[in-house]
């Protein structure tokens, strides 16, 4: 075990690995997990990180904070494909564009990475029940993984979450609390119920183990690129936990000497849910020419989120500070797009690369396109656009963007009349 403890993202106070709390006892900030990087660096070759016990994210066991990885779900989580996407990149002048398709995880979203690691921690600490609040994906993922090992699971979601995500929750047998309110209301309620009952709380940001699962996506990207870092990763952002996880993974790899430089991490948001973007802009304005930032004093102000991309519709980002730090420290861009661009990005991705994304995931592509068109991404850069959730999660949004089928009589003539151009 190389897991050494925790460090607060706001005030830098540290805790030993035996610490069983979730947030900083000194200031209440979110915690990041620390490792004995030098110890790991002294191991030779890539074997210092990759163990071949499992064909999924648990192959990176030395950089996971787990004592008993044998308690992991038997499902295959992570090790998703990284596709070159020349038909999308070339018209924008991008020579090295890749899509990392995390919609291919067991519950069809990136969130399985977080749930995978959180579940082991819950089982290691003897939890009886695992609970969480979710815009939909984190919950359906937790429900899926909990079902895979027979762990009781309680999920709080906004009642307006897309029907497919609610169906997943129910089908996997979670106790589903459809909260009359927003994701933020569901989050606060879950916190209170867990405090009352002593349940293991998987809530994003609050629980440091979710970021540790999410960081494995960076390990995979670099391994799939032959142990080279890309130049940038574009990440759809709501709470900011995926974005901070991607940055953590890159920093971990750099610290153990498996990559020799760090990429920029770009924050993609809807204009109608842009709290992290605003906070990054404020920090940059207040700290011209890269002046040092006192992170204790940085506040991520809530917004009133209304985007149709439900997974990134967040008023108060629960891992906002870590996300803002990740963008600033990596030198990444922030960029928002209108919801119409998010919708049109769905068929564009599907037709240009064969990858079907839900609206939040398509936001990453809409922003990649904007950054390229405005010259904020250079043609030679190696760019990874993270596809965080499968399009079938929200077929209604996809239908709105994709147009209507042609209704015809069941005759060859009728079909050929419509298909005359082929
Ligand atoms: C598909 C998808 N994309 C992006 C995100 C954003 O992740 P985060 O809330 O950690 O910023 C989520 C979170 O629910 C998601 O489900
Ligand atoms: Zn602190």
C-alpha cells in the first residue's frame, strides 16, 4: 500500500490514512488522497503502477487508496476505448483529436469509476448501507455496482431526472428517493440522512474516494497513448469532481515518473450552469500574471442552473474549489456553450465518430469545437474529448437533436422515392 493519507484542498491540513472522516476537520474543505510517490517511483518500469490482476481500472491498484481490492465489484469498470476521431478533428484543423468513450462503462457513464472505488471503501469500513445524491448518473452507477455485490443502496435524485436514469436506479434495486427539488436539494438531504443513520455517503466532492476512482481515466488515457500525456483533456463540468479527478490522475502519474509533462485540463460548461467557469475567471482576474493564489480565500459562488444537460445542471459545485485549482494549475481553458450547441453536438458526434453521447457529454465536444474554432486549441495539439455518458441515458434530448424518420407506405417504390440520392 502506497496510500499515506489525506490533504485538504483549501487549507492543506493533512490526515493519516487511518482517518475515517470525509472532509477536513480544520476547515470543512474537501480532501485529496496522498501517496508515497517516491516509494512508487523507485519501482522499475511501468510495472510500478500496472498490476495485471484485473483487466479494468483496478489494474492500477498501487495508486488506489484501498486495502482490500478483493472487495471490488466483479463488473468490468473503466479501460474504455480511446478512439482517434479524424472526421471530427480535420474540418476544425485538429490533427490529433481523440474521444475517450466512458459511456461504455457498466451503467453507461463515467461515474462507474467513482462508484467502483467508493464501494470498496464502504465495504472495507464495514458499511451496512451506501447512499448518495445524484443528478442521475452517479446514482444509477452506485445502484448498479451495489447490486453487483448485494449491498443495500439509497439514492436521492431530483424528481425530474431523465426517465432512463430513474429506470436504471429502480431496475438495480436501489431505494430511490425522487426529491421534489433540485440536485442541490437532493444532495443536502442525503447529507442529513446519512449523518442521522451513519450510512456510507458517496456524495460527490464530499467523499474523497470518488475523485480517486475518476482519476483512473487519466491513467488509461496516458497508457493508451503509450505512456505519453495528451496536450489537453476537455471535461464537461457540473460539480467539478470529474475535472479535478482527471487532473489528480495526471499529477499522480507525473509524480511517479510515468509521464514527463502535464496536460492542460479544459472546463466545458453550459451557459446555463457556469459556476466553475465564473470562479476561474474571477481568480484569473484577481491574480494577474500567475500570482500565487491563497486557496482558502477562493469562493465558488453558486448560480441558478437551468441547462437541459441534466448531469451538469448544478447550482453549487460540490468539488468546485478542486476544479478551479485544476484548471488554473494546469493552465486550462474555461468555455461555455448555449444549450442549442450542446444538443446539436449529439448527432455531430454520433455521425462524425459513431459515438452516442448524452447532453452533458456532448457539451465537451461542443466546447472542443468552439475552442478549436477560436484558436484556443492549436492544430498540433493532442486533444482528448471526454465522453462521460451514453446517449441512451436521455433519448428524449437525442430525438430533439436528431430530427424525424421518414414515414412511408410499406412499398419498395415509396422507399426508393425517398432514397433516390443514394
Ligand atoms: C455524463 C456526465 N458528464 C459530466 C458530469 C459532470 O461531472 P462533475 O459533476 O463531477 O463535474 C456528470 C456528472 O454527473 C455526468 O454524469
Ligand atoms: Zn482544511
